[in-house]
C-alpha cells in the first residue's frame, strides 16, 4: 500500500499513470508541488470524495508521508483499493527525484 518516489516517477511516465492526490494545505502547495496533481487538503477529503477518481490508481502525497498514509487508509475503507501512499512525501521527491524542487 506504499510506493517510493522513484517508483512514482516511473509510474508517472507510463501509460497507466496514477493520479497524484496531494493532501497538503494550500500554503504548502504554493511552496512546491508536482505538476497536474489533484490538490485536496486532508481535512476536505470526505466532503470532496466525488472528485477522486475511483477506477484509477491514486498516489497520495503529503510533506513526509504521514497525512497521506492516513488518507490512503481511509480511502481503502471507502473502496479505493488502488490508492497507495507516497513514502517520504514531497520531501523525498525533492531529495531523490527533483533536487530543484523547493524543500521546506
């Protein structure tokens, strides 16, 4: 139920690329974000569940992987069996995939 950032990088280049669900707050996304992410803050997920595609792989992303882990668990309980947590979050992405992305 987890994916590391290099696996995510490779998956995003594939034909069946996952939707990146970024559950960070707007101020965090303003600092750095992955392009084409679906941005829904963690607290808004239940009210905005209909915006999350059900039949598509979902890679849930936050700063370090804790909020995204909780959201991934919750999504699984809602039937989103293709949801995975991005281990290490955007911080790991900037450290291991894209060092030009701002870190905070």
